[in-house]
């Protein structure tokens, strides 16, 4: 089995959603002085590759505590939506993959936008689901929807409609994924395990795809 890393490295100066502070790393001890190395990490729950829970957007909705670890792993499907017309992912674009969407648990949308990571272009112009498409996806038994962009909503969104539609349905949102192009036309298991944080509305996670060697092309 091959493990494909779908996560961005957490590092000072990394891209973060506008207004979100970047991660800080402060040394607490060193091998030279204390005999061991330790550092203090300060970071937002939405740092890097992360998962959004319903309590991120919806008042009195469930947080991370409500979910078992099995909720963060399952059969994945990556769909190529690069070059989407008008940068709106419509139902028509996803319709050809309907039989596969019905069978998957995590739908990952490969927009190709991760190529702009560490560039100002990463923050704008990325493809997003239309509200109609988001509602259509809630009709499937999906555990989560993942994207290789900074948000599932457009950068100028004020009310975060796609977030609300998916999270009201209990569908998890995974943002800032990478390397999704390597999963196209493959079967795989998606795993995105969050930190075990109390009452968290989101968490950084290490997202990976488990690909069977027999499926290697």
C-alpha cells in the first residue's frame, strides 16, 4: 500500500485565511542547555490543511467531541474540476461521476489551485461549488467534501453559503488539501485525522490517501 500525503507543511509565513494569524514556533528548551528540545506552538484551529465542523458556522451545532475517529476516514473519490468555466462548479460538471459519488464517502475536488500555494494568487479566483451543487451533494451519503483551495466559499462571500449548506447537513469540509491530481482515476481510502481537541469547531489534520499497489498505474 502506498501512502500519499495530501497536507501542506505547517511553517511560519504559510498561507492563512485573511485575518487568521499565522503559526508561531517558540523554543522552550534546547539540547545544548536542558538536554532536550521542546517548542511552544501557537496556531489557529484553521491552520493549513484542516477540517471544518458544523460549530464553525452554525450556532449550537456539534463540535469535534461529537464524532468518533471513524468519521474521518473512508472511501475517497477525486474529481478533476480544473479549468471550470466561470470558476463555478455546477451539477453538470459533477454529473458524469454520479455512479462513483454514490459509492464514495469523501469527495475531493481537484481544482489545481494548490499550485499557487505560497503565492498571492492562492487567495482569489479559485473555483467554488455553486449553492445548488452543494445542496445536490447533501443528497448523498458523504462524510466530507475536500478542496485544494483556501475555502469552499468564494473570497468575497459574506454569509458563507456553501459552508452552511454542507455543515447543516453534517458534511465535513476539508480545506487546503494538496496533491489531489495524483488521485485522479484511482481508488483510495481517504484519512484526515484531527487533533483530539475539546469543543473544537475545526482542527488541523494530516490528510493522506491510502492507495493499493494493485491500483498503481
